[in-house]
């Protein structure tokens, strides 16, 4: 086989693999694909992306086309003299200076216009949600309804949702690819973002700023529901904690005696006053950390930063060894901080705790 034929085959193989990888990476069916927009914000951002992409592709084709033509057309041949030189051609230099400048100006105008269009929600009465990022989970507060949840943000379909983003520790980033672009969450600085889900469904979110050992496991979900179902969810979250019975009642005793209550609360919806008192307790040293409110834990579909489905087996696995499931999490560190054998969970304790948590609807 000649060297030229061998090279052509390798080029063909590399080209085909590149096309396959491109198609795989851009398929809209992926849970966190940005090519399957489900709201006006993500659609506007996707439209801008396509404009920039096709403009860049056109420039690439023109430049590479001229380069390949020049390489082939003016390659060295025996007996051929020096080709005619165009260095210093004023018309050419003006053309390839002005053309990119005009193209970049057009892209800049479209980008700035999109940024301003997406700066504030379209409606005058958006649903307001406060998101507080922690290592490594997201807390969602609904001031309008006086409720707090963790890692799952329920929103009504077709209504603008405005977010206030704050961090409790380090820099994080809030990103729901199918609904909106990324927004950093910075300590001591409140950033804002909004989106609207135009269709019901579960949209997967992710912290997109490296924030520590469990950064890749800091996920969350946006659950878009029809207005009637959202109203039912709100009513359920505003209800008082369920009264445990049977094995669940045993789990409640374990919850109170084994230290869980030091960080978690199961007291009903968190009001502003309750949240502030919990934060102050942490600052005063009366609480080891601020952890998710578990009042209606059973109504959530996931836990542990939304990396595990809320099933009986997964809960047991988590309680047996949270460090194995999610390295660096505070629950694992605090369990060691007690340094008291009587605080260790037995299999009987774990079963009772799981029954209690799954009763908290």
C-alpha cells in the first residue's frame, strides 16, 4: 500500500469519527443538552448560538478553502518560477480587515441585544424563589408561600420564575441547560436570573463552578407542573409535619437521639424567622451546620444533592456510609465529629430512620 493511499484512509477514518462524535455530543435527547430548549430564555440563547456558529463556520470554510487552494495551486513544481505576489495589495488588505470587523460588529449587536432582552422577566408578576447554594446542595426558598425545600425546585408551567442567588460558603454556579444559561452564585453578592418552563417535565440542573471535592455531585432538579398541580404541591408543603406511627415513630426517636436534629429540622415550613434563627444557631455554635429541612422529605424524588433516587435501599445505603456515596459531605464529617460510639447507627436504627423519612409526605 502506498504512503499516499494509507494517509488518505487515515484522514477518512479521522473525519468519520469526528462527525460521529459531533453528532453524539449535540443530540437534543440528552438530559442536560442545550440543544433542546424548553423555555424562552434558553431558546433565545440557542438562537444566538446558532447565528454565531453558522457565521464562524462560514468564516472557517472560506479561510480553510483559500488555504487549501493556495497549498495545492501554488505548490512547488519542477521548473516553475515564483508565483505572482500580492503582498501590499491595498484592496485585499482593506477587504479582509473590513469584512471580519463588520461580521464581529453584527454579532456584538445581536449579543448585547439578547443580554438586554433577557435581563428581566417578561411578566410583571413572576414567581420569586431564593436559591442558597451550600457545599454541596441547593436550598430553595419560596418567600411568597413561606416554604423551603432542597435540591428540587417546583415551578408552574407557563409562569416566569425570578431567582435570587446567594452562596452560604464558596462560589457555585446555577445552571439548568434546557431552561437557561449559567449564573455564578457568589458569597456576599446576590445575583439574579429568570426563566420560564413552557412544558411540564423534569429538567436537570448542575453546579457549573468548581466548589470542592463533591462539585460533580452537586445537582438539582427543576420540576415544572401545571398550575393546578403546583398549587397542590404548595398546599402540601405548607402543611405541618406528619405524625409518625409504628416503625416510623421509632425512627423519630432515633432522629432526635442520634444527633440528626442538630442540623436538620422537621418542624413544618421554614418561615423567615425560623431560617434566621437556624442560621444564628449555627453562627453561635449551637448547630454544627445548616442542613436541608426534612419536613416533607418523602415528597421529593431524590436526595443527597439530587444524585440518588429516593428509594428505601438508597436511603439505607446513604445512612450506612454517606462518605462512600458522596465524598466530603458534611454529614459524614459531622458523624465523625461526635466521636461517640453511642451515636453510631445500627441496622435497626437505619431501618427505623428510613421508615420515618419515607412517612414525611
